[in-house]
C-alpha cells in the first residue's frame, strides 16, 4: 500500500513538471516556478498530514493497549496486595512466572504473607542468602565473604553466624552435596565484605572443605531449627534424596499409628478433632500417633565439638606419652648398650679372674703338696730325733751306771757333760 502511494506521488510530480513545461510557453518563468513550488508544498503537506494520521492511529492503539495493560497490571497488583480467588487473574499471574502453585485456588494478601514471613523469620532469625566467598586463610581460620543484599548488610562485629553452602544435599554420599561449614565470629565489616573467624578450631578436613567451596553461601544469625512442617507432603523418593537412610524411617512414620515398641517420647495422643492431648490424658486419646523428636542442632554440634575437643586432648596426651615413651625407650636402649658393654668387660675380667684362680688353685695344690711333704719329712725327722734322743738317753744311762761305782757323780752342769 505504501508503495502504491509513493508511485502516485511520483506520477503527480511528473505531471506537474509536464504542465510547467507546456505552461512556460505562455507564462512568465516566475509563475511557472511558483506553480511548481505550490505543488511541491501541497504534496509535502499531504504527506505530513497522512503521516500525522498514521502516527495518531498508532499512538491511539498504543494508548488503548497501555490502558488495557494498566488495567491488567492494576488487577494483578490489587490481587497481589489484597489477595484474590479469581482463577483468571491467578492464571495470568502464573503465566508471568509469579511463584504461585498451579493448583492454588486463591492467593493471600501481602499483609498475610508479611505476617507469615515475620513468623517464619522470628523462628529462623535473620539470614543472608547468595553470599559470595571472598577468600579463606587456613593459617588463622579466617573467612571473607561478600554479601549482595541488603545494603548495608546489617551485621554487627563480634556477632555469631552459622555458615552453610546453598543447595540440596546428595544421598547416599552427603559429602557430595551442600554442607554445614561451621560457626564463625564476625571480626570486621567493611562495606559488603564480612571477615569472620572460626569459633572452634578447624581440622584439616574442614579447612579443605572451606577452601574448595565455591558458594553461594548462606549465613544464619541463629542455627536453623528442626521442624516437621519442612518435610510435610514430600514423597519417600524425595526424602531419600535429602535424608540419610538411618533417619529416613522416622520421617516417613510421622503422623502414622504408633507401634507398641515406641517409647513415650515418640507417642502423641490426639482427640476426635485431631488436637493433641497431654500425657496425663492419654486415656482420652482417640488414637496414638508416632512423632519424631525434634533435634536441637546447635546443642548437638556443640556436644560433638566438645567430644572432639576431648578426643583431641586425649590424642595430644597420647602423642605426648608416645614422645616420652620414645625418649624413655631411647634411654633404655642406651642403658642396655652400656650394660651390655659392661657385661662384656666383666666377662673379660671374669675370664681373667677364672684363669688366675685356676693358676692360684694349681699353685695352691703344689704348695699344699709341698706342705704335706714337709710335714711328712718333719714327722719323720721328729720320729728319728725321738729315737736318737731315746738312744742317747739309754747310752747316758748305761754310762752313768758304768761310772757309778768308781766315782761319785758330779753335781751341777758338769754332771751332764760326763
């Protein structure tokens, strides 16, 4: 259509040139020029008028569309602010990727949602999501993180924060999914960057996990509580993806009939309306249901940390004892070597003493033999002397008897010489 319009304008222009050519034979050239200019001005005016009408039509369509969009936006805003049960409006909101369950028959107002959010936040405490890791120092166990929103983050120094990796867990190997990274104390806040230091001493595994974590992280002001409502309506297949096998059965049994083997801490009685009754009114309960004991993760982590500190102290004591035993063993080995050397020397001395004793015993035997021979010779000499003395006495007696008659025996010393 636009092509035909411009062809028509071109034909009119050519016709005006032809008319001016033939008119120039009788008209003054100024008149001819004025006619051509009037024609061109008329064509220009016609084009501008047509373009004005076209623009006006386009703008009117846009205005009508915008008005309709404003009406729809107002309806959606009103529905989001005040809530609605209009299925068409809910469908349009779902079509615009508003986070509404597809099976929802109505949506709550902003006031109701803010109230519910306030209740949830009061139970959970403040939290900072999509935190970006900004560095980890394994020497001082210090972590830096950048918080995108809010600005400023509103974190005070010396406050305690619990650090988690965002994402789902991975079963059966929980180490492959998102992890709890530890409890940290805020040291400083510079803009959107938070510097935190580990409250408890980290081991090598925890340091490696922090260094390898690429985020995003989540910071919680209080340790998230355990609630059965978080797992309500989930199928067994979904629970198996998130929970370990050792804890799966108790989550699946929540709200089912309690068994005879369940203790009092896992039993709750309900009346005909489904309201729980007290432990003193269990006889009024219509049925007894199984309930899972909620876990205080903060206390459990503290208890595990206490046990780890005790184990580390025991390990340090054992290592110290091992060092002392090693020193004592080295000393004992040195003493053993000294004693063995002393034994070798004593054995050498003993061999010399034994040899000397053998020589002394041999010499003693010789001396004893010589003494025995000397005693025998002495006894023989004494016996011979006794015989000689007896013989001498006999001879002297015979002599005195022979000399007795002839002379008086001399007295004194001379008598013996006679």
